[in-house]
């Protein structure tokens, strides 16, 4: 008997292809510079298939934020920090996993790229992007707070302020490196953030 994919599964795969193709196009060209025909060609679907899943280009862009960029942030930053004993070690590990190739540096951060481009122009984008930043900061805050309980993080720091500073600094270095088109800027930033994180450890008690 010949196996057939269900219509629901095919529709899900079509939507996923559209999101992935749109993400790549937006990452390289920006949202306003992205072209729907190019996205359709990369995804291998028709315009009718696009409008079956999304009302238009704006709805597709919002879905990129909700389904692709949010997942990138979840996988890179939030999952490794979930209930971790030593958040400083975890954060340093995440920093060290940051890509510093020419293509990665020149492309910048997908979240930051869209935030800079679309937050002043579209409230739907702004709210969705702001939520990702808030969730990211919340995740680092919770990890630092648990680290204080476990004796891995200094008690005299404010976890929320520290998390906000860390996220802002990380994103700032990525933005500077993209503007300079120079990976050395990002590598320097990662080194400085490692030093900052090490300074959050409690002092070693001596006898």
C-alpha cells in the first residue's frame, strides 16, 4: 500500500518552508527590502499557498518573529539557563558558542536587526520583538537569582539590572561588529563580557 502524507502535515510543511525562506530573505535583505517572489521561489510554493497561511507580508513577518526568532532565542539562551546550578558558567558557555565568522558578524543578530528596522514603524513587530527581549532578560534574571541562592553569584548584585546590562552589552557588541564589518569587535566584546561575568562570582573564602 502506498503511503500518503496527510493534508494537515503537508500544510504544516508548507508553512515551515515559507517561514524558513522568509527568515533567510529578511536576514539578508531586511524586512522592507525582502521580496515576496524571492521568498516564494526559495520555499518552492505558490502565492496562493502563501495567502492560505498568512494574510500578507506583515503577517508573515510577525510569524517569523514568533516562530523562528523566538525559537532561536529560546534554544541559544533560555534552555541552557533553565534550572542551572551555576549561571555564570552557563552564560560563559553560551558566549563562547557565539559565531564570529565573517558571514555571521556581517549579518548581525536577527532579533536586533528587526528591532532596529521595524520597531519604530510597526507596532505589531515592536510588541513581538519586545516580548522576546523581555523573556530573554527574564531568563537571565531568574538564573542569576537562583545562582545567588546556590552561592554561585554575589548577593550584592541586582539580578534584573545585571541581566539587562548583560543583554544590552551583548547586543551592542554585535551591532558594533556588524557596523564595522569586523569580527574582532565581537571577539573583544565576548572577552570583556566574560571578565564581567567572572566578577559576579562570590569572593573565595579564606581560612
